[in-house]
């Protein structure tokens, strides 16, 4: 179904909560008009970046920060250092006091209000903040080892800056109690498959729901949060059928946790007498993620929104060159994005594509066809960005993963900041409007992508 036919319905639904277009983000427009950089009206699309590696650390994208600033044992992911490469493992290794000191340095330095200014000045209107359940310290039991995040003043400062600039914020429960995915540091721990069901038990659903209630209250009771946070996401990237879902997840995740999570947010808002127009959008992973049908057991609610993640990586080679990923070409990636991919095929709307990048299959990422620092490939990354932006703006918008990476990774395919510096991505709102309007697929292949 084409997005143009859905838009009036979605805008009507948004009258019962708020999205960027509902408040027009006046401060955002005013700041840019004053600097002479912004087009007259803010587009009705979310355009943003994730603050990855900040409040949930992912060592692979910040190895030097992990060891030299925080002081954790060297590792890259959950397949290194004996499967110990997460907050849980670091605190266990160096002790609570040292970990609290090191993580506090990281929290106050990795992302600051100056980064939010830079994100704003790059023409973006949204930030997504991944955060772990241990930010509410009372949820951490004696068997769990996580940094004490204190009073979250560093988060408050970032939110205040976003509010000052009229930006939109997605608050994302990125790391859930017990870990919602195996062998992935973004959960805050490297959960071995043998330790499943992990998150997918009632006790952990209750803890996550308590976190959602607490964060909802924090959002509505703090003026800067209430001004800028419009979406709360109930959990990021749960174990999918691709990795193998445990029976507990199959039988309870969408049936029990999703309705319970929605109720936790709405009950907290009801207790605070939050009017319908100011309610948060509550967000769930879409059906394309393959961890169940998010709508199957949810009650009717006009302020539900879905999250789509689309790292195409190996998918393109699997389609264009089955069994021979080393043969994939630039044109294969362009064709897939221009004509094959459809982020609305599951019917889950409204929706935002909240994680994607410019990364390609590991089998080819360093060859002559895709090496990011080779002069002959700069045009490809610019064109592929253009095609992805047009694809994702068929939904309510997009949020790139991620804003910044460590200097040792130095890969603009993962860093919006670096991609803008290399001019793969326009560095202004006017420039992003230009790429949205540019049918790069027609230029590249001679046939329009058919997207407005």
C-alpha cells in the first residue's frame, strides 16, 4: 500500500498523541531560520540518529573508549574475550567502584549537549536514546552486575539541549532484564543460548514494565522531557525466529509482555492525568523483525507505533548471488534498495526505520568494489544513501545507526557524523530535502523507484 494513501489516517491518529509534525518543533525551525540554513517548514518526517554506545556500551564501535576511558578488559563483541564483552562482564571483572568511576567518565564524555547541537546543525530533527534497565537501580538484583548510573544528570543535560533546539526524542529500552537476545552486547550482557529464556519470563516482564512506568513518569514530570520525548520503545530487537526463539518467547512475548508494557505506560499516564494529546507513542518492533505479530494481542490504542530495523548487509548477496556473496556488486545494492525492498509490506503502520547503516556484506566490504576510502567508490555511497533515504521516507521517517564511532573503527558506513564529513550525506535540512526529491534510481538504472 502506498504511503500517500495512509498519511491522512496516520495524521488523524496522531491527534491522540504527538509526533514532530503535531508541534511543528518551533524552536528547531526558529534556530535554523536565524542561521539562514533551514528551509521554511520542517518536513513531516523523522530524520535522526541513534546515540549508540552511550548509555548502553557496545565495545565493537568504541574499543578505545571501552578500555582507556572506562577501563574494561579489551574485547570486540560477545564472541571475544571468552564471551565476556558487556557492562555485566566489565563490572564483574574490575569491581563496582572502578566500574562506576569509569562508566561515569564515559557517560559524561561520549555524548554531550555539544553533540546534540552538531546533530541539529546537520539538519536532523530527532535523536533515539538507547538505555538499559539498570538506569533504574532498584531493578538490579544481587546476582547482576551493572554500573550505577546515579541521578542521570548527563541524560538530563542532553534532553534539555534537545528541548532547547526543538528536537524530537525516542526513548528506547535497549537492554531488558535478563537479556532479550543471545550473544549481543547491546543487551548489557553476553547471554549464552544455554541461558535462555533470559528476558522471556514473567519476573523480567514485570521488571521491564516497572522501568517503563518509571520512565513514563520521568518524561511527563520533567518539563524538558515532556517537551521533547514523544516515543517510548518497550524493548529493542528481541530474539527473532532467525536466531531461534525459545518456547517461552513464542508463548508469552507478544501475548503477555506487549499488552503489559502498553498498560504500564498508559496506567502511569492516567495516574498523572496526562491528556490524550500529550500521551506518548508506545513503540513495538514490527512484524518484519520476526519475533511475532506485535498487533495480535494489543488492545485498541491510537498511539501505537512500530520500529523497523534494516541492515541489508548479506541479504543483498543472498538474493542476487546465492552462495557467492563475494560476487555482489554496487548495482545489486542499488537495485535491492530501489526496487526490491519494501518496509511497509507487513502492514505495521505508523512506522519509523530506527536502525540502518551503509554497511555491506563482510565478504566484500574491503574489496575494490566497496572499500569506503577508495575514491572510485564515493559516488556509490552517496547514491546508495539517496536511495535508502527515499525508501525509508515511505514510512514516518528514519534514524541512522549511529551518530559517532570511535576513531579506531573510523568507518563512515556506521557513523553519520563521518558520512556527512565525506559528503555522502547532505549536512543540512535543505540538502536532505534535495536528496528526498532526487529519484537517484531513475538516474542510475533509467527507471523510477515510483516513490513520492
